[in-house]
């Protein structure tokens, strides 16, 4: 009887004793063994019994089934030690006792001088095998003490480079190779040599392995023992490797429950060190400990980086808050309310409410720069600085936008721009002259409940150089409300992917048009929360509300 050791794309590795006569693997709930992998077919492969044999067949899957690296075209027998790959999931075939078996070299086509074993199978065998006899018990105790000693040594707090050097030091102490290296998988999936060690007089060339060896070890999670490099056909073309005199080689994956981090490979010349299967098993145990420590170091580095970014976000938010008005002007005959809620710590939104021309005009500005996070907040700061002079110079909104667009275009990459609504209100008359630079429509809610939408009058700022902007006009009568906002208000979606939208915002504003402005803002926020039903807000939310009071 055999059992399967599965390392799925998602979730922890697990064992499955093969007790069924037929086992269908796939992503559909109707499969006998369901694996969460969107690249699997619904019914991908089947493992079944036929007499005394256990066979595997591909069920017409899109991505195929690989057995020991070869596509399964017809039902093919399975044996302990075989490795099956379906999409990103790897299945090691083990004897029911958990012992790993030697893979017949002919199965992989690598000749009699190389053997492979499932690394997870070797670890399971080491943990679960029974020990009998005084000599075997003594060897088992020595191996256990050695593994514990290495475990303690690698448990020290250290940087990645120090850890890699210590791993190689311990491996050299206990296995005595002439040359060794650790290769780590990079973000792009490629392997890169991260550490190297060699005894005196041995060159430190970057590659003393073959690509097929790397594939077997890192992609299939198997350990490799090459008895004689010179007679292994995979190294036949590697004259630079053969010239070093390397003859014996072992490699093991840096494997943990989340996958393969890379591999350790050791080598020696003829007459110096001939590696054995016991050496391979020991290297697998040491590589497993190393993988655990490497993963912990990576997690600590990620946590430190996350903490650093959180500090930067907090600092960025403090700087940005300083750019926003700390209080709104007191304009006789008007009530004002404004606020900003960032989606990612710092915001890409900006608003400004200020008086000019000795109080005869009030500038209302709401902007939304492209992107989110720190980059967006930096562009927001630039927008605030660039707009200050043309606003103070008393220019009308269309000229402010034209000048601001040219300045921003020549100072930022092409993909960086901003939408903006810029209005100049004359408090005495209620006249509003505005330019909408590709921004969300401004919304006027009349005291009667009627509404007016103030749509775009030009392109986004910084998108096209030297382009003129138009202006629109309207007026606020006593009791009327002007609402300016960013798309973080209208574009959130519910679980059904329906967008909140301008119509729903208009309905809420009309319903609560007689409320105090802070209460109106709360009503809008509550309606948004009710609408999204727990879905996260994808963008910053900014509101500026102006009401002309009734005399």
C-alpha cells in the first residue's frame, strides 16, 4: 500500500493514505480530493487500482499531469518515490509506512550514477521510522543530537548573510565537502547564489551543478545524490565542471510548508569524499532546519520593512494634514464644512477653502491626484505649492487651471496628473464661476429640492500641456447647497459590484438638505457604509460643502 504526500498551492502539506480504488483530483467540489488551484481542471487526474498495480491517468486537463517530469499521456503505474505534479501542486508517492524509496534511475532517465528521493518523504521517514538494534539506536541518537545542535546554532538572531554563512559552516563541519553553495529563489522565480564556501585551493566558480539538477531539486522538492559526475550524462557538456575534478555531489531543497526557497548543493573531487545516501538524508534534515530559519528571517525583515513603511505613512499623513486647512474661513451669510478620510494612511485628495480680494471672493478647490499612498501624497503637496501663486494673484479659475496644468506637466511623469474642481464664489451675490478639470461633477442642491450638476469644462490638470480651460457659472441662492467631492464618495461598490454613484449621493443630499452641514456629511457617510455592506473603500473620501444661509 502507498500514501500520497501533497504540497498544494494553497494550504499546508498533508498526507493522504491511498485506500480508495479510485481517487479523482481536481478543483471541483465533485472531485474526490479537492485542491484549491484555479489553474487545475475541475477533474484533473485520477489515481486508481488495477489488480496489484496503482496507476495515474490524466483526465484531459488543460495543463497536463507530470510524472517524474514527463507528461502522462496514457495510464502509467505509480511507485513509491515517484513525484507527480499537477499545476502548482506536488504529490510525492510514499510507502504506507512513510519510508522514502529510492527512485529507480531509469524512471528519470539520468543513468545509474544518480538517485533522487522525495525530500518530504525522507523527513517523514526520519521522524516516523522505528529504531531497532543497539548500533542503529546509537546512530539515530547521534543524528538527533546533531540536528538539535544545528537547530540551536541557527536559532540565533542574525542577518541573512550571517545566517547563510553559518548554515554552510555547519554543513561543512558535519558533511566535509570541498565546495558548497546556497541558492535562493528571487522574486522573479530565478535562482541566485546567495552564499558560497570552499576549502583552501578550490575555486569558487558560480556553477558546479546542471540545470536539470536544479529543476529536479527545486521544482519537484527532491534530494539528489550524484555518485559520479564524470559518468552522468547531464554533466557531459559541462567541461568547466568536469575540469574542476568534481566527482561526487549532493543537493537538497530548502523546503518548508510554504514551498521551496532554493537549494543547498555540495561537491567533492574523486578520492577526497564520496557522498552516501546517509549524507543525503542528513543534508535534507539540515536543509529543512535552514529553510525554517530562512523563512523566519524573511518574515522578520518583512515585519521590519512594514514597520518602517508604517512610520513613513504616519509622517506623510502628518505632513499632509498640515497642508489641509486647519480651520475654514468665517464667511458672513454662509456655512462651511470639509473633511478628508484617506484609504491608505496618506491621501491623494486635496481641498482648499480660502478668502481673497479682501473677502470679496472665496476660493473653493477639491483635487484628486492619480494613484494612492505616499506617491500620491507627494504629488498632492506639489499641487498645493504650485496652485498657491496663481490663486493669490487673483486669476479666474480657468486661468489658474491652465497655468497649474502646464507647471504640473513639466514637473511630473506622463502618468501623473490630477482632476480638480476650482470655484470662485462671490459671497455678496452668490455668483459662482468654476472650472471642472476632468473632476467629478459638482452638485448644487436648491432649497426647493431641485438639483444642478456642474460637469467638466476641461481636461485633467497636468495631462496635456498648454491647453485652454473653459469656465461655467451658476449662483447660490439662500438655502442652496454646493457639494464638492472626490470619486472616493461615488465609486465604492457593494458585494454585487454595483457602484454607489452620483444618483444615490444626490438622493441623500436632497433628503437631508435642511440638516446642519456636519449632520449632512454624517448622513452621506452612513449611507455609504450601509451601501458597501462591509466592502473596503478603495479610495480617499473628501467633501467640501457650502450653504448659503437664509437671511
